[in-house]
C-alpha cells in the first residue's frame, strides 16, 4: 500500500535540490508526496544551520507540528540537512519528536533507515560523508516528478575555504566534484523532461574540478558541453568564490551565448580589514579587478552579492567601505544579513557589535541596494527584454518569467507556455519585480 510523506525545505538551493532527490528516493519505495501534513506517515525537514534564526525556526516548527499531531498516531520524523550534520545525536536530547537524523551526504540511505526504524523503533543518526556512494545512488534513481522550466543541478559540494563566520565547511564537508559524465547525463535527462534553463549548483561552484585519467574538467568545460544540448537555452551557476575564478571561466562569458550575463559573487564586506578577519583570502582591490575582467569579457554582465553586517571588529569606516563597493559595482538582486555567531566557527568568541548598530547599518545598506535596484529597473521602462517563461500565475492572463539578468518579470499574454522565450516590453516596476506586456511577433507579408 502507498504511504504518504511530507517534506519541508529550509535554506539554500542545495537543499532544494536535495529535497527533490529525497522525494525521488521516497517515491522509489512506495511513498507519495503530500503537500499537507494531514494523515502523513513520514515528515522530513531538510534543514539549514547558516544563521541562528534558521536553526531556531526549525525547532519552533517541530514544536508546532508536535502540538498539532498530539492526538494522532505519530508519523516517523526525519531531520535531514545541515542541522542534522552539525548537531547529530544532540538533536535527540533537544526534542523527543525526531526519530531519524540524516546528514546531507548520507540521505541516499534514507529508505533503508526508515524501514529499520519502522521495524525496531530505535532512534538513528547517520552523519557520514559518503559522497561517491550518494551520487552513484542518485544517478540510478528514476524520477516521476514533473520538471520545471529552470532546474538546479548539483555539480560540486562542500567547501575548503573556512571563512571564519561560516558553518558550511563543517556541515557539508570538504570540496567534492561530481563526475563530468554523470553531470552531463543528468543535464540531458533534464532537457528531455522539458527543462530549458540549468543552474549549476555548488557551495563553491567555481572550484569544480574533476580529473578523469589525464583530462581535467573545470566549470568552463561543463558549460561548453551543456551548451551543446539544443533544447537548453540558458545556463547559470551559483555560488562562486572570488578566488576560484579562472581565465577560461571569465572568457566563457564572452563566447558562450547560453551562459547568462549575470554572476552571483559574494564579497561579504568591502573592507580589507574585515575581509582579513573573515579569512576571505582576497582584498577589495582584487575583487574590483576581477569585476573589471568580467566586464572586459562581456560588458553586459551584472553582479549580485551577499553581505554580512556587524562582523566582529567592523567599525564605521569598514561599513563605509562596504557601501563604497556597492556604489562602485552597482550590484542588483543582493542579500544582506546581520552577523550571527555560529558554534564551532573561529569567529564565535570574538567581541560582538551592538545589535542596534548592526540594525542601523543593515537598514542603510539595504536602502542603498534598493535604490540601485530601482534605478536599474527605471532604465528598463519601454525597453524590450527577452524572458524565459516559467509559469502561469494565479491572475488570469498573467505569466511569470525571468530576464537574462534574473529579474522577476510578470507579463500579460493571451497564450504563453512555460519554456517559451518571449520578448516583453517593460511597462512598470516595484521594488522587487518588473511588469510588462508580450510583444507579438511581426507577421511578414
Ligand atoms: N558559498 C557561498 C555562500 C554560502 S552561505 C559563499 O562563499 O559566498 C550564504 C551566505 O550566508 C553567505 O554568503 C553569507 O553572506 C551568509 N552567512 C554565512 N554565515 C553567516 C553568519 N554566520 N552570519 C550571517 N550570515 C552568514
Ligand atoms: Fe562559507 Fe566561505 Fe565556504 Fe562560502 S566560501 S561556504 S562563506 S566558508
Ligand atoms: Fe544552510 Fe546548509 Fe545551505 S547551512 S545555506 S542549507 S549549505
């Protein structure tokens, strides 16, 4: 008999990708995915540990579910992802609602773990790093999921950079690159399922390096090979570290028309002093020079970034340096966070900046980012923009898609289909989105 499972994803795109794979694994052992919690036999939380708030949210959601389900038969509860890796068996002490703890590099064994738990009712924690085994299992997995127009494809996992604020090197382990062929096979499968845009994923995607005999494959080689798949129109990759960008990758933005001219390249801070304290191993000058090299390869390219505000040691001048670099690069679509102390990371015991100062700086920084975004949108009014259609919205006659630069665009059209590349004239904007109308193709007589 079919059983029902519910999965909730917290955190980054890597977790979204993993949750889809976990769903395929569950479906391979006769579980069907449910969009609600009602009468489910298994609940899976795929969790994030990046900031304290992310971790607290997971525990608070577990508390809510526990309350809701009090009078019913308890479903098997699986805690997967980065909290699982960071806290392991400690989780059983914090909440008695969790039955199985499974890390991001061993979730391919989940069907077996669920079966064992159902038989023995013994809590179980698996936080081994089994990347080769994991990807081998996933390569042979069938998927009955309907693909979206744009899909993620994990090519690399883990991180060797050890920025002093970050848990990722501990939760995801050392850098590991998947085999070139298995990535290309997955890209082909995606295109056969109607996918038109592939977003190559990794905690440090630009560190991708796979050695096969005497051949070494890098990210630029992957982009070249995926570009040969006719029905893939667009390629992106995320997230990159400034220190891993090689000349081949920079040049790819010049000659590879399917590679979108948009790059997420986190800098975290514009101050050399803070970058050093963060152990980022690059300076602001190096970063600005890198941006110039990308622009030389492709003058159209736009950049986005992540910023951490209030890192221990950040003085007003350091903050001003961050605002200065934002003005210089003109970032769009960026993310900013107040520094959060993470257990086990080198910066955890350093003197903290007062929360009020952090909040004030964050507000100023987000206002600047917002102003730049609006200016950028303003310039697009009346312009024709190429959009890859992703879906129909709930509003009659309205569709959603993205520009080359990842702008979210809502447009009116009588009939568009996910996967279409269409021209949209931009008519208005708000702080996050652009709005427009479909340009009809001219009929030649
Ligand atoms: N690999 C990527 C980012 C991974 S985490 C990179 O190197 O940039 C995503 C973002 O979360 C980071 O870019 C950083 O801005 C933020 N982040 C990570 N640890 C944090 C912490 N302790 N406090 C606040 N933000 C953090
Ligand atoms: Fe974290 Fe730094 Fe690695 Fe990015 S590069 S995942 S911020 S340690
Ligand atoms: Fe969070 Fe883990 Fe991603 S900590 S940001 S889910 S790599």
